C-alpha cells in the first residue's frame, strides 16, 4: 500500500518516515508511539536537516512548519509535533513558547522556576489557581503538500516543587488530573503507552491515537 492511498478521507501512511525533531526526549516518545505500527523513522537531526523558524501563532501551525520543511528536504513523509504547557493564571504562557522559556541551553529547571516565581507573584497558591494543561499538535506532511493534523490535550495542575526524573521538559512540574504522581514520576509506558498496555494518558499519546486511527491502522 503506497503512502498516497486515501483511507476514509485521510491519507494512509506507509514506508519510511522522517521525525522532524532535534529534541532527544521528544524523539524517544514519538518512536515509542510509532513502533507498534512498524514505521521506520529517522529524525531530522540524524539526517542533518536544519530546524526551520517556528513562526506560527498556534501549536498546529508550528507543527505544520516543521513537518513540511522536513518532508520537502528529505523527499518523503515527515511527522512533527509541537507541544507545550499552558498555565491559566499566566494568561496561557508559556504556551507555544514553552521551549523558548528554557533558553538556548534547554534549561527546563530554570523555566520551571520562572513559572513558579510568576505564579507566586500572582498569588496563585491553591490547586484551583494553578490549573494548567499540556497540548500536543501532530502533523504528517508529504512532499506534495498534503498534510494531516491532530491535537491532544491533558488537564492538570502545576505543582511545586518539581517531582521526578522521568520524561523531559516540564514533566516534573505537571500533575495530571486524577493522579498523585507527576509526569516526571511516571514511566514511559504509564505516560504515553497506548492500549492495551498503557492508557494513552499524555497529550501526545491522545493526539497520536487520533492520527493512528486516521492514517496508520
């Protein structure tokens, strides 16, 4: 079955794929999600592709920019994620700028401290005042310009101090609703494992389930 075959209005993916990321933590999660479907994937970093400027104003727009750039450069389908932490009391920040808050050295400890400082300045101390959610936008792009886009979200609170050394980014800061451990305290299977082994808890897993139903199954 070729990657150009249409299925229920969606394009079916098969064959080699580029994962449009240079982030090792994100790459590991995306490879875990793709593995059960037998999709061979190389990252943009492994292929030496440059990172495009993420000039979009939404997670979906930035995912599309990255996927399209990689698909055009590699000449085959590309898969990109844009995701971030949205904190209600901070007016939605850091949002699409989540990675930028960590600076050029990707110091997420610094970024988490910044979030906590801003929340305290705003008097946000109770869980109700510290509501937040993670968003993940996934995009599959083909060299001919066709794109498939999906979004997932998980709600929770910003906790302090950060807990756990698993995951990456803001995971130690985020306590998902209905759970007593942060994403930083959960194993990879607990956080983003898909049924039947996992519950597809994370924002990225929830978006990926939609993508898989449309383009992989």
